[in-house]
């Protein structure tokens, strides 16, 4: 057996082992999430799930397309307002209310992307921030948003007209299913030819252009998809917490999702999940401690950036790959 054959067999074995490891990890996480409501308060888990999907959606543009957006709160919070209004005032069923919020976020993302996508670096980031601030001021001024009070007492309704979502456990499993669908969409997008083109654009946009492709078109599609999934996450959060407020559309929310993505490890599917879980968990457990939450999270982020340049999951993945090799 020559060296090339040995190398081929080794690479196939490595890929097979990695695939098997991923399947086992997904199965373990799935079982844990199914039994989690028996151990942890479901509403806390729902918040984690919503931000997991939000961070994964944001990672689609930052980690894979290389676009740093400071305006994703507009999609997350804007969809929350539309969904809450549709459910409370228009009396739409649960599914149509979610669809209304997600569609609004997708259209808003398409409009934002068309305006900002031709800019690069800090210019792109500032344009998205300015556009998101316009949405924030509209949320403050428009009558249907409720101003600083937001839209409260949003009815949860019924899933498929049968399952009563006022039951918090039923609401949890519904959000878990929605988050799983969103993560599968992200996974499918980044592991398709479309995702490979996005990665190529991030590495060398000029070379992609020389191949006859149009980077702006791919980036616009990725930005719109990311906005739609962010809006889906915000819509589920508005229904689950029965509230849409200015907190969800504020620019601080855009900074928070950036923090989640960088902390977990951008450019990976698991990284944003880890980052969102850490940030939401810290906020929850520090909320009753009397300590300055923002300072503690910022300090934690600085330590992680200095010690884990690729994020928490990114460094763990690299360490495991080195040990395996």
C-alpha cells in the first residue's frame, strides 16, 4: 500500500470520525433539550433559544460573509413589534403572526442590504447602525408601538389551533422546534455551494469577482436570510414573553449579538450557540447579585478575547483537532 493510499484512508477515517462525533453531539444535546424543562425554568430556556437563533443568524453575515452589521436589532425588535401587534390587535393566529413578523424582517433586511451592501468595513457598519436607529426612533414615535411601554399582554394563542401555548411547557417545545428549524436552515446555507461562495467572498472578494460571480448578489441574499431568521427569533420571543419593547430594537441589542457571536466563535454553527448561552446565562444569574452586569460581562469578554482568540468553541475545536491529529 503506497503513501497516497494511506493518506486517503486516513482522511476518510478522519471525516467519518468527525461526522460520527457530530451526530453523537447532536443526539446528546437533543436529549438534554427535551428533558431540560424538568430541571430548569422553561421561560429562561426560551430566552436562551431565541438568542441562540438570533446569534446564529447574525453569524451568517459576520462569520461567513465577513459583514459586520450594527443594525440587526432592527430586524429582531421590528419583527417583535409586528408579531405582537398582529397577535393582539389583528387577532391573527400564532403561525400567521410569526409569519408577519418574519416577512417584515426579511423585507427590511432586503431594503437595508440594497442600501448598504456595496460599502465595506466600517462604512457598512455605520450605515446599518444609522438605518437601525431610524427604526428605533419610529418605534418610539409611532402610536401602535406603545412608546416606552411597548406592546404588552400579547396573547400566545394556539399552535395549529390545538395546542394551548399559555402552557409554558408547550411554549418551550414550540420555540425549541422553531429554533431547530432555523439552525437547520443556517447549516444548510453554509454547507451549500452558496455558503462556499460566501466564504470565498470573505477571504478574497476580488478573486470571486474575477471568476465571473457577483459578490453583491450573494451578500444581499445572505443579509436578507439573516434578517429573516433574526426576525423569526424576535417574533418567537415577543409571543413567548408576551411583550415587544424598545429593548429589543435598541442598538445595545445589536452590540449584544455581536458579543455572543465573537465570544462563542464566529464562522462556526456551534460558536454562536455557546456564546448566546453564556451571555444570557450570565445576565440571568447576575441580575439578582447587585453587581454591575454590563461591567462583569465586558470583563469576561475581554478575558475570553485575550485567552480564546477564536472564541470559546473555536479554541476547544482547535484543541481537539490537534489532539486527534
